[in-house]
C-alpha cells in the first residue's frame, strides 16, 4: 500500500480553487457557444417549450408569423413502428434534423397554428408542432386545397416554390 502526502499552503489551496473556477467557467462558455446556431438547426431551438408563448416564439425563430393561439390541439399516440404515411412524415422530419424514432409508442401533443405570412399565399397555410413532454420532436408547414403541400419548418427563400 502506498501513501502520498502533500503539503498545502493557503496560497496553493487558493490557487487551486481559482484554477478550478476558471476551468468550470471555460466549460460553461464553451457549452454556450456550441449551443448557438441558426433556427434551421432544429436541435438548437428544440428546447423546452412548455407554454403557448414559447411555441409561438419557436415558430417565429424560423421566420413564421402565426396567430397567437393554436386552432387545434390534439393528443395522439405515435405508432410503435413508422410505416406508410408516418414513414414519409418521419423522412420529412429527418430532412430538418428531427428524429421521431425515439418517440415511437409514446403519447405526443400536436399544436396547429394559422400561418399569416407564407409568401404568395394569403390563407389556408398552417404550422404543426409535435411535442413530447414540452420538447419539440417534429414540425411542418402545410396547406390544404387543390395546390396543397406539406414541407419543413424552414422559411422559403425568395422565389422558392412550396414542396
């Protein structure tokens, strides 16, 4: 058995506390910097959205203007396996950085908002946000009707047509 001893003076102890504090501060700053990214990176903005104002702010971060209250709120159970329409929806979500697979078989909530600023379309466009325990797990922009579409949350660039 080996025993090590060290003699600490107050100066050495104070220096060690200061160095430890600087290391913790550096780690916090680096963690904050790595979390900064554009709204097109959903993992950066998909934090906790526990109330309506946070959901609206989440959509606004993508450039969408929506009515202040959802037009529909729905609770649903995601299927255990994503096939058919759910598989296609999962592909749409993966294109924008969301992954539905960890949420298969879980209860989620869908909030639907009316979009008021879709380029070239004055009405009929809505935004869906799917949440699991206050965390955004999916979202889309859709338009019903003859020329309907469903696309990612990314705001269309000038001249870009709906997918």
